């Protein structure tokens, strides 16, 4: 798809010459001889970039920029002027104008500036998508392939497994699948399978009857019933305890659930979407995840790319997140400096889209100028790269990983594992209980 340019100048001959040159470079070009006509053209068919003269009859190029910034946030504007001064150029770029060029404009420099502006803004702003995918901000080919698959499977009730690194947007994709399925009128209900102890997670999923266990003072319907007629998202499915995996498999096979403490099964009509950042193939090999459950969940697999694999989306996402910040909505910030966007495009983003959003939020909150400078983005990236969990979080993670490792080495023998860990068996059992680790899951792996 061609990038669409809008050229604005009250000199009709220069306007025609520029249009011919830029069309020869492969751009889709529209022209307007005043700021007023330019805004009218934008309302009819939004452009990806505006190149405008500074001084024109009627509203000036800067006044046009102010209108564009209000109605089309993030859209790059390049201003040309035959009488430009350095203070005028500095003022324009501080307000968020992408570049201030002096006439007569060198063709090579103009082309380079246009391409840099399109790259940093994301380009192709005028595409319109269906409502179901409105939360997915992208024009990367990898993401488009996934969204095309979503559209294909939306009307069916096949189970979907979404895989990908942390922060790639698995929950957003699950929401898109749910929204694309017009046949399902029920809600999307999500649960994090790694955030709850086994008994509590079982109760959350399947419900319980009054008196089923200590503290069950009333009946609880559970999330399967809450999602009836809709979609149940099992986030972090790889962290579900093996005993509960058995009960989930039975529910999926029979399309019925049995609340804790009940003798009756209840029919449910729920679409299952699962998500994980774990390597389930390795977990199956290690005996941590049931193979039969995996194949039941993994009818369709959608694997989300990392942000580093969709670099072309970084400008689009950065501007999207910027518009959501309080600083933008209060008028304190308007855009990123070209250098700031270059920093973001070249960053490695180990935390993916979630990290990018954090960097944008921090940069916007700390900016003292309308245009966010590259120094603030670099600082925010440094903070993110040097993020440390709290000491208690680090200890908990290490303890869990250590216990799993020694149990794997000893094939689930608590006595041998305790000996390796140089702890007595009573203390070792307490550690296992605190980390919600069942040693039985590591036995008979040979």
C-alpha cells in the first residue's frame, strides 16, 4: 500500500512540480492550495504525512499544524519556508513539527525527510479495521497473518492456544478472538492459572457447593459458568498444577463441570482460549504438562512475535500509548522528537510491547517540553533495563526454581532432595508446601 502525502502551498506551479516529483518516487500525492482546503482534504481521505508551506494566504503552515495535531495526533508535518529564520525553525520543531526546511528545498533532502517521518510515525495511518481488532495496533505482516487466522477461526468453537514471550499481547489477542466471534453472546472471562493455589484455582474454575471445604460458607458458581455462552481465557496455562489438569481435561471432553463437593455435573457451553509463555513441549517431556490436555487445547496455535520482530510497529505503538497518557490529554506533551523515536526503533525491547508502554508513560510524565526528547527515552530504557525485582520476589523465584531442580534430579524423592539441599525432611516439606509444589509430579519420569 502506497503512503499518502498531502502537499499544501499557495504557489500552484511549485505545488504541481513537487507533486510530480513525489509521485515519481512512488507516493500517492494529493495537493491543496490553502490550509483550509488541506483540512477539508484530510476529512475526506486522511494522509500519512503533510508537507506545507509556512506563509500562505489565510491560515499559515503553523496554524495548519496546530489543527492537524488536534484532529490527527501523531501525524507528521514538514514545514517549508522561503523566509525561515533559525528561531522560527526551533520554535516549530519544539512544538512538534517533524522538520523545518528552507526553500528552495533540495530534492534529496526532502525525500530523506519524508521517508524518515513516515518510518517514525508508522505511515499508512488511513487504514480502517473492523471493531473486533481495534485494540490491536499494527501494520506488521507477521501480525496481519495472525489476525487473518483469527478471522478464519472466529465463527468456530475450536480451542486456541496463544504462545509468545511475556508482554507480547496474548490477552489482547484473546479478546480479539472473542470479539470476532459474533455467534457467542456470553462474556470473555479470564483467569491466571499461575496466580492461585491449586484448591483456590479449582474452586475459581469449577465452583463449589456450600460446606464443600472449610470456609465454603456459600455456593460459588465458578468461572466456567460465568463464561457460559462466551469465552474462558486460561492465562499462564503452563502453570496449572497436574492434578487440576486432569479435571480440566475431563471438563473439556464432556463439556460438563462438577463443582467441588457436588455429586452432579453441570453442562457448559464455553470456548476455551489458553495462553502461555512457557515451552509446553519441554514441560510435557518433563512430565509437568499432560500431553492429552495439550492436544485438546492446541487445536489452533497462534504464536505472537516479539516486538523486535515487528520493528515497523514501534512508531505506531509509541504514538498510540502516548495518546493514552495523562500528560498528552492535558496538553503537556504532543509528540516524540525524531531522535527519541530513533532510540525506540533501535532498542532491543526484552519486555516487548508492555515494556514499550512503560517507557512511553515514564517519558511523557517526566517531559518538561511538548516534544519528548531522546534523553528522556534513553533514561526510561535504562531504568527498564536495570529493573530489579524486590528481594522477596527474587528469593521466592529462586527458591521455587531450586526446589523444582532438586526434585527433578532425584526423580521426586523428597528424602534425597532434602539431602541434596542440606535440609531436614520436615523443613523441606514446609518449603514445598509454601511453593505449592507436589513432589509426586516428578516421580516415574524415567
